[in-house]
C-alpha cells in the first residue's frame, strides 16, 4: 500500500465517498476510470467534481493514477494489465455469452434473464464463469431451477463455465432484501437479455439502489430484446406443468434442494445460510462462498482508519 499515516487523515464528505468507491473496487483488484467512479460513488455529483477530488486524493497520497486509472496500490502494472486482459477476453466471448443467455431465456417458466457477476461489468477471468440472474414465473421457480440444473448436469457435464444460474427470483417477488453497496452495484450492473418491461419493473422495485448509487442512470441494453423469448418446444412443458401438477413438482424440487443444501453446508449459521443460500418459495440464491460478506468486510478494513 501507499506509505501514508492514515491515522492522521481526515477527509471531506466528497473525498471520503470517492476514496470509498476506489477502495470498494480495490477489493477486486480492479483499477477504475473517472467515469466509473462517477457511476458508483455514493453521493450526487458531477464528473468535473469527481475529477477534482481525484486530484486531491492523489496529492494526499491516498491513491495513485496511471494511464487514466485510479487505484490504491503503487505496483499497478499487473492490475491494469489484468483488467485489460479480462475486458478483451469478455469481448471475444460476447457472442457465446449472448447465445447462452438467449438459450436460457427459452427454458420453461423463465420470464427474464440477465447477465450478472463480473461479465455484467465487461470482465471475464481466464477461469471465470458466466453468471445469470433469472426472473421466473410465480410458483414455478424451483421447478424452473431444477430443469436448468438438470440440463447443465446432463448436457454440459455439470460445467458452469457458461451456465451458472445462481440467483433466481419470481416475478411476484422482485425486491432484493440485502440493501448495501455490494448488492446495489450488482443490481445496477445487470445486463438484461429479454423482457424489457419486467426488467424495468425489477429496477423500479429496487429503486433503493438510487440512494447508494445516485449517479448511475442507464443500464446496458446492448443485448436486450423487448419481449419474452419464444419458447418453441419448451412451451409444451409450460402448458403441461403450468397448473396444480407443476405447483406440486415445484414444492418437491424446493424440498429436495433445501434438504441437500442443509446437508452439504452444515457449518453455516442460520443467518449465514439465509444470506448465502437463501431458499424460499419465491427466491433461490446459491452463493456458498459468502462473497457478499467477505467483500463488505474487506471494504470496511480499507476504510477503518480514515476519518470523515
């Protein structure tokens, strides 16, 4: 880290907000551009004001700058090169990612699909997965998830490289309960694929994110189709299991999955289980590595000696 006595540093509200933003992305070893800082800083401001604050933080030797990127580390060459490589890799895989996302959107009871995780931010590590956030039909979430997982296991030999479906909600349960900067960033960087109206309803339901990211306006609509995807063969499955039989199967899928996760992760406290493996009738969250908690803890560590 940059050699500076943090115990003696007191920042203005604006400086602290910009520094916090850089610290957040430093958790991911991700140098940021000024335009990105404007998007993800947690107070209403302008690009010119952000640029001014960045210069002040550089003068205070709290951050460094190179090639238009801002970061905490002196030795930035590897971080910048790694970011560039990840962006290039994601661009090269763009057609494949889009193809898989469109394919998922055709599965039974899928109403909307979004690219999430690192790919939603234009990054793909060499060993990274493609994550998807999925909105399903009401009362069919667990049946939908089970069909997707069965396809992955049988036809993709359980590879999640391009098929990581780790967060699903149904269209009657669009609000995300974990209201913090990590979740706000993930929500506001989702890249929707289908069903514009439902996705925008999701954003409107989670407009609490505006309080944490007041400058982040537009979402990435590069791949977005206005309507729901045409289901073709899978439409037959929706018709066959759209009624009470499907409801019973959905409950069975829920019970089996929850039982399996409880046996697989016995060391999770009740609180951690709900945070990382949230399993309810209308939501399925599978984040067993506890990434959200780790990221927020790392951010707190970076900020603990800074006064505002």
